[in-house]
C-alpha cells in the first residue's frame, strides 16, 4: 500500500489501522471510501469503521485504487478532523514499523496522544441569567413561558437564580446552548461556582439549570477548556538571550544557515555548562520566526521545572510540553495544541519525537547519549534515530547535543554524516572542576572500612563548615544491596527473578527491584537456621544514614526512585536543595542531570564501579558518561568546585578519561575496542529475546529460531547464541536471547521477523525483537 490523497472524487479504498487502544490487530484493514466522504479523507484522518458487530475508531494510513479483498465495507464517518495524524507522521510510522520490525499499529500508537481516541476534550458548562442587568427589557426575554415562570419557581430554582445574580452572570437572550462566543457585555459562571454559591451538589445544580434554560430564564453553553500543565505561569515579556561566546556564535551561525537552507544534521559536543541550551534556543527562535515549528527532546529525568522555566522565559505561551508524568487529558490537550499550530515549540521526553507539529523546522535531542531515549516496549524505537529520520524527511535541521556523545554519534560525525560543532569552554570561562580519583583498595589497606574515603570525608567536612552544598552520587538505591548468611553463604534472592533482594531501611523489608516482591528481612537464615545474617552492598539510603551519623547537624535530602514516586515530590526535593533548605543531596543518576546549582562545590561519587562491571559492551561508555555528567554538577558558580571519585579500578580508561574530562581520549580507546570486537558502530545488532514460564520450552524455541534464522541472514550476517539472558529470570519468566550481527541492519531485522512470523512458539513463550539494543540484560 502507498500513501497519497484521493483524487477526483473517484471511488477508492483505504487501509485503516484500528485505534490501538480499542483493538491491537497488528495490521491494517481495508474499507471503501464512500463518495460523499472522499473529499474529507486523507492519510492520517480519524474515521469510524465497522469491525464485526462494533463501530470502532481508526486512522487511515494508505489508499488503494482497487478493492484488495471482496465484500469490503464502507468507512462510516470522519471523526474530529482536527485530531488527524499529519501525513508526514503516518510516513514516519511506516518507517518505524519497517526499521524496528514492529506492526504498523504499534508504530502508529506512538504517534497518538496517550489514550488514543478514548480521551475527549474536556468541556465546561457555563451558565448566565438572561436579561436583567444587561438592560434587556422583559418582553425580549424569549417566550411566553419565561414571562410566566417567576410564579412557578421553586426554592431550588430561586437559589440558582440568586447565585447567578450574585456572581454577576448575565447573558443576552439566545438559543440555549448556542455555541457562539459570549457577547462583550455578557458574563458567565461555571457550574462549580454556581453550585457552590447555591449550596447544592453540581449534579443537582446542573438539573435545575437545565430546567431554567427550558424556561428561558438562563442560557447555558459548553466551552472546551484546555488541561494545561503550564497553567498558572504568568505570561512574560520574552527575554532576549545573553551575549554569545565566540564558539557559540560559530555554532549558531552554522545551524542558522542550515535552517535557511534545506536542513542538516549536527552533533553539538559541548562540555558541561558550556551553553548548549543557548544554541538550541537561538536555533528555535530562528525557525519560529520563519513560521515553522521546533521540537526539543530531553531525557525524562531532565524535564525539570528548571528546564521548563528557562524556555518559558524565552518563548512563553508558544510552548507545549509532552511527557509521561502528564495526565492523559493534559497530554491529549498538549498534543492538540501542537497539532493545531497553537504551540510551535514542543519540549518533551522520548515520545515527543512524534509531536504532531506542522512545518517542522528544527528537532533538538539534548543529552543524545542517554539510554532513556530507547523505548523498552514495542515499538522499541530510539528517539534520537527517529529524530534524525524525521528531520531528513521533513527538510528540518536536527541537532544532537551532549557533553559525552554516544560512540555511534561521534563516529557518524567523524565519518561526515553529522556536522560536528564544539563548545570547549564553560560560560564565563569557569574552569572544569578538579577531579580526584581515590583507590578504595588503598583505603582498606590503610584500615579505613568506611564507605567514605579519607579524601571525601575531609572535603565534605570542609564544605559543610563553609556552608556550601554537596552532591553525593551512587547509582544504587535502597539500603543494602544484598543480604547474606555468614554461616552457610546463602544469599536472599527473589523467588521470581534471578536477582538478589535489596534491603530498604534497616529492620524493614527486602525488595526485588524487578518485580516488586517483598518480604520481611530475616533474622534467621532460611537455609541453615543460622543467625549471623549480614547486610552488604551500599545503596543510597545507607549513604544518607551514614553521612548523617558522621555529620549530625547536616541537612540531607535523598533523591531516587523511592523518594520521587509521588507526583510533585521530585520538584519539591529539587526546590528544597536549590533554596538551601538542604545542604547535601544524596541520589542516583537522577541527580546527575539537569541540576544547575552554583552553590554546589563538591560532588562525591561513592562508587564509580556500579556500571563498569555489568555484562554489556557499553559498560565503559556508560561509566565515562555518568562520571563526566555528575562531575559537571560541581563548580558551576563563582566558588569553583571539586569532585572525588571512589573506585576499585582506578586504572580503567573510562575512569582515567573522566578524571581529565577528556572525551577524545575516551573515544579513541573505546572506538578501537569496538572495532576489534565487531560491535556498533562497525557492526549492527538485532537482539531477539525469548521468555516463557517453562524453562525447557523457552530454550528449545530459542534454539529452533537460531537454526532457522541462520539460513535467512543477509551476506556477512552472523548469529550469536542462543544463551540465557544475563538476567536469566524476571517475574517468573525464563529468559533466553540470541544476537544477530552484521552490517545490513534492514536485512538482519527482515530475517528475524520472517522467521518469527512463520514460527509457532510453544504456549506461553514469547519472542521480541530489539533493533539497535541499548541494554543487553
Ligand atoms: Zn545460612
Ligand atoms: Zn523479583
């Protein structure tokens, strides 16, 4: 099937994807386009179609000139035309489906605001008393019933009319519920206000108002109200930007020239606090001035109030935001604002790569190296790669920005597929913080068994005494990360997952971080009945506890998944630290990004090794990125700053390069390792994951897949495995995987998909494709 509009009113046929929120069919269905609808049906149009006995919502994704099947049914109606998925996004969905090996409806689902067609615009009932204070003579009130009405008024009607009068809500006579806007002299009151003033429940007040409307005493209108997460922000005079550094000038000039021309793709490599955001904002201002739209993607974790504030001050109400913490209604309304062109700058997390803005001129991917840009459920797309594809297809400019670019992106820049722009100095030429690496083996030899090295302890004491702020980083939450019986060596593990349980708060619960299983911490070993239960492995809770023990007066807050579950708690913790209510912030990678706090003068990395030892070829890259990002939180103000990194592996090239914040040194080592081991970017990967409740059946199916796919691989392709996944069991499901590797990623995906579509997996066994996987666990 191909895209394109219906021509000349000729009868034609449409491929329709049923709204994935209603039915996940995995493919498009065909319908006839009746002649009376043909002028209104385009690619992306939301329609109603028959599906068995039901009438269901769907989206037109393509047309065909001839009926592809016999007995075809008609499209019944066009739904809200302003909710149409723009045609370029339908094309993008097609690309996502083919590239990532998913179905078209899975891909289209990513294009829709959350909740699909199920979320309706919110409407508000407004009421006003007819006439009276508008100076309308009683004879003009409408009909005879209205004239006679006062005599028949009950006490509830009188109360509602009095409420309207007290609220000053008056309107000219007109048809009840007329959709026209209010005349200038009219004032309307919302149902809630009227009910409160009349002392009734809203439902009761609504009934009384309806009756009074029939009598011509009041007028009612429904008005659509936007659910706006930015509501309450004062509209401000938009700020001009600060003067640019020479490096920023060069970058802005290159990007602006591309915006005026036919587009382009850039990698903006700028050290932390070098002013990348200013470059993004100048580029956005340029395309907005051209009457085009811009999208800026940020990692979910960096979508802080601080980020939004910065953009709000520059762009004001042209801004829309899209991310997973919004309610379905808010997301729906923001999506519509972007779709209608009311908002021309969209900031959002991963899924905002699909924001339905018209005339896309710019798409920015900030912190492009972040693994959270990869979606872990179907469609398993990478927002950075979607952004590059979309920009190229729509003639827009793409900017990937990072202080620590992914190896893939830097390699693409070295090969000339991305234009490299660099910002090598911090704003105001502040020096990068000095980084001290502490060998924790030496600490042990010197008799220091504490989680704080002598260097970190001394630095912390000094900063506290000077009333400066400290960030302590550890990428592991909980209190103790494993629990062991000293007598028999038994480790408490999750009964459903192949992982050890984590202690949360001493004397409380052991929890599984993968399935949520919990049990009380044992005092007796379940294996040998011994009593020497010991807690090992430091998590953020224990860092907080230990720091408070050593510095009793210090005010400490902790920011991790456990303390930020409730809506708004992340913002509250962040404000407490920013406003100085807390001196010390302990946290996971949540604290590594987005925080720009000039009074932070010390960053302590409790263990640099948490990511280094993972069985993943990106472990070294992750470690370098995380250490560089977290170190960048220090010394952003005039007080300067220092960083202390604790490790058992001080000789590792990732740690040594992070110490000097030397990206080029890291990259030159890492790229050689990738070349030698045939990993990306030299070879492409497609990971196939198998899971099932029955271990043997899952392993057998994985083996059968590998035998078959081997014969379908493109030239130069190979298959590794099958092997148990590093996390061999999660939520009671056994996990196996196979890795396809080669230069032709389309060929690898097609081979895997072809075999899986023809295969009959045993009951309960599932297989999933992950193209360009970012995690191998
Ligand atoms: Zn034991
Ligand atoms: Zn578990």
